[in-house]
C-alpha cells in the first residue's frame, strides 16, 4: 500500500475524463482539479448521486461559486431509486487508460486527505494485464445507461468516451474480476460465488459506518 495523491494522477495525455461520485464538490473540481487535466481533454463528465447533486446545485446557485457547469464540462445526477455510491475516475485516450476505484468523493477530503482508499489500474497496448478492470467498469456504465439511470447529454458524452477509446470494447480474458458492481447481483452473492466451498477463516471489513444493528454484516457472516 502506498500514498496515492489522486489529483496528481489526473495528469497525462488524456482526451476523456469521467468522475463517478456520490457527492460532487464542483467548486473544488473547477478551481483545483481542472488544471491537472490536459487541454486536449475536452470531454469531461461528472456523474453524481441524483439527490445529493440537486442539493449541492441549490447551494451553488445561492453562492454563485460555479462558473463552467454544462459549458466546459457536464455534471448530471444518477437517479436509480437508491443512493448511487460508486466512486471512480476513468481517464482515457484512443490507446491507453487509467482507472481509479475507491472510497473518496469528488472533494478535497475525498481526493486529497487521509482516510480514503483507491486502487489504480493502468492499461496500454504493451501492458494489457489490467484490461479486465476496465472492461468491468465499461459494462457497469453500459448497465447504468441501459437501466435509464443515465441518459440525455450524459449518455451522449459517455458514448463519445467509448468511441474515442476503442480498446474499451475489447473482450477481457477469463480470470479474476478486480472491479465489481451490484447493479444486477448483490455483493454478498458475488462473494459467495467467488469463495465457493472454501472455508473462510478470517474476514476483514473496512467501512465508515454500518447500518442499524449491523444487519448487512450479519448477513455477510452468515
């Protein structure tokens, strides 16, 4: 494990940048993260939990602290019935990509302070070993569009990202799936399938909070 400075990991020859987050601090995005991305990166997308995003927009409107929203980048809410908690950053061009999947929201605290975890994946034609992680994330995005959680302008910009990153359309070789989502199958069921009949001797759970009476943890143990 190493200290990963997320803002600095945005630098590179990217043409597309996608930020997936629960809470979106757009002033932080415009004033701090914007300069980390190259000028050639014209397709910049922020997808945030719908209800959280609407509350934030009310605050931005009162304080007039956001200037470039839906002009130089797009930001939209994900409305899926439940909270949209997925957090990731996808940076791509026609030949390579960088994917960060973790726990931090798009904010100063989430990207530039302690207490958050991110796993970074790199893909190039010469080093395709992490391609499976990118394919799994692409399938997650496609599932959100298919289920109507993301549509309109955001859907068009996601399509532009995929068109400009043709290697994302590749088929991943069979093997471990380092990136997973629960749009179709619960994490408990995925863990059950991955473990099979192997005995579990130790379980580590890292979480900022638990539900009432830790019901989810109890089901996981069962």
